């Protein structure tokens, strides 16, 4: 396997942690490194969120990311909200919606939010998805977001009312 497929990107500055070579210590150190890298590189890459899940597993990953989200800036909170929403953590929908409608956010992150809201969304998410679908799309990235938002709206509109209000991301 090529080294670039196995290397873990680290933040420029090492987070504080002790390392006594125990399995618990190594796991904690890796988690701290992933979180530091997420803070530093969030604008371009959110793969460190997946690395945290890979390291901790679903239940512990959700707990750790829920805790970590309370300590970071809003853009990172939104990225974490999209991932947690994809894992049925429904209370993060408002943050996912705020990412979706933030025109200053990158189109691919907004598309990720649209995808989660479309998969697990409810009627309260629909007006925001329609807003994005109706917005002018001047770049290829925005055109892709527009198409995605239209598809998500159509998917949500086809769901029976009872299903959309009782089993999805609530706002």
C-alpha cells in the first residue's frame, strides 16, 4: 500500500496529551491529533471527522464529536452537525440548515448538508432547501448544489406527510 494512503495528516502544532504507550493513551493521542487537524484544515477537508469515527466507533464517536462541537468555531460545528445528522443525531438539524443556506460556505459542504437533510429531513427543512434550489447558480459548484437541492426537494415532497414529520431531522 502506498505511504500516502496510510499517512495521517497532523496539525502544525501538537496538541497536549501524555503518551505512556498504552492502548488507551495511543487512542487518546490519535483523537487529539484528529481534532487538532480538523480545526486547522476544516475549510478544505472534513475527513478527520471520519477518522474519529473509525478510531472510536459509532457510539463513542458520536459522544466525542458532540462534546468537541461545543468547543469549536461555528463552521466546524456545522460540519460535525452534518456528520451527526447522517448518523441520525437529529438535534443537529438547525446547524445543518444554517450551513445549507450560508452562501459564504463552500458549495460541497452545502451539498453535504442538503444530502443529509434530504435523507433524514422533515418538512421544516423544505423551505430552506427550496430557497437554495431557487437561488441563481453562476458557477459549476453552485449549479451542482442547485441540482442536488432540487432533487432533495423532490424526494422530500414525495414522502407522505406523516413520515416527514415524525421520522427525520427536526428543526
